[in-house]
């Protein structure tokens, strides 16, 4: 996407509150999260991917996947295309997040090992913290090493709800 191509923004109602999606015209998700405002979504997008313009619209595949996820098909989010930009470690990390099965969260230590550097726990946590297309790249599936919830850009209660939903569906 060039910086001049407009993005599409859609807000969905979910049991966890409003869910915003910011996507390319082809439906590839740039950023998403539990907000009714585009500003926090735009702030999470790497500068090289950030659109100059945003228009309201319908992001069909992503919106359908969110609906199916909240209806109990917690794997519906897996096929939604996303785009992110970062260094090799972050790119491996974001790809690994999509491989964590619903209902089977990993610790930050396990996650760091899965992306090739078991001692890089803080860097692994940073991969989660900088994840722009939340839900579709399920960073909520990574927990503190002691098994506690830890932080989440969209709130600990949302993370707890997502993990409970996925545990029940597994």
C-alpha cells in the first residue's frame, strides 16, 4: 500500500465492546482493536503502512470473521489477511502468534523460544505490544511466565474474556 491509498474503517459491536477494523481496500487488515475511534488504530500502524486517508466502509471478510469468532468459531480469524512491517524478529513473532492454537496460550518464555530466542522474553513481549491487527494476530494468547494474564493494549478484561471464550470453545 502506498501512503496515498485510502484505508477503510469499520466499527463492529461485540460482547467486549466496539471493535474497530482499519483495512486496505482489498480487505487486508492494517490494525484492529476494541475501540470506536480510528486514532488508536492509526497510531499502531508502522509509518510505512499508514494510510493518508481513511473512509468508512465495510471490511467483509474481517467483519464476518469477527462475528463468527464471537459466535463460537474461534478459528474464524485465522484466514483474515493482515499486513505488518517490522524487523525479522518481529515478523517471525507475529507469524508465530497466528500459530498459537485457541485455548492453548503460551508463556512469554515459550513464545520467545518458538520465535528462535528463548532468552529474549522482553523482546517477545514487545512483539505482542506492537501488534497492530489485534484478534487476527492473537497476541492475547501469550501470558506471563507465571501464568497470569499480564497486559493487553485493549485492556486486561478484554484479554481475559477472549481467553475464556477460546478455552470454552476448545
